[in-house]
C-alpha cells in the first residue's frame, strides 16, 4: 500500500514520518531526495545555474539555499518557483521510484502487508502531475502561528522568512481537500503518536485484505 504524507512547513510531517518508520513502514522522503538531486556536479544543479545564474551557487559550489529561498519563495515569485520545480521534480520522482523499489525488496515479501509512505511536502500542488497513485493521503496540520513559532525557534528563520515560506505553499484548506486522513500535530505528542499508531494498524489490516474485498467491507 502506498500512502502520501503531506503538510505545511513545520507542521510535524517528519515527526509523524519517523513514527510510521518505527512501526515498520518504508519511508520515501522527498525533502531528502530533493537535496540529493542538487548535489555538486549533478545535472539538476547544472540546469539551475543555467536558469538562475551564478548566484545560485555558494563559494563551495553547492546550491545557495538562502539566495534561492529569497529568489523563489518571496511573494510574487511564482514563475521562479515553477521554473525551479520543473527542474527538480522529475528527477525527484525518478529517485522516489528507485527508493520505493529498494524498500519493497527489503520490507515486503511473500505477500505480507507492506506500507510505503511517500513524505511529500507539496503534495497538494503536485497531486495532478505526480506519477504515483496513492491509496490514502494523510495531511499533518497545525495552526499557522504555531508553525511560524517552530520555524523561528528551531530553524532560526526571521519572521518574514517564515511567513514567506508559509505563503508560498498551499493552504491547510487545499491540503485537507486532497487528504482523507488529518493528523493534528498541535496536540500532545503522546496523543498524536497514539493516533498515528491506530492509523497504521488500520492501514495494515486494510492492506492484508484479499484484493477482491473493498475498503468498506
């Protein structure tokens, strides 16, 4: 079974993803893959330099993330963001397919239930174009002010940077429109983990059903 896990920046996706992994799920982390595909010397990084100029690299020849963030995620920069996504997304999808195939060989065998969680921050934005189908979509949500506070404290962003990142992504309404399971990460961690555990147990039971049985059976 393939699940999409999404949520806004600093909503708690990674915490939920880690819990699913502890329970036995395979995790395909799109943030990690997006960093891998732009490593120095990669075709993606070369295309980014052509598209955005030499300022897109830092002194070490790596992607200049702070400059790219101010260029791509600032208000009114939708065209720049789409240009960057058109370079990175196809390569991320290719790596995601390879990662999933490797995880399935490790975790799934002899027809046993196997849950693959694709952690996709921008799922609402790419849901119509991503080359995978998902049995369920889970969105991790928290109030915007709480997410901004998390970015200020743990990611050392400025207030403006944090607010720009929130505005550059889909709204909680848009994410909840494409999700069939919502996880509230503003609750106590123990409560949230208990809910995640129950979701995983239900998904495993669903994945274990014979193909002839429907979800509603």
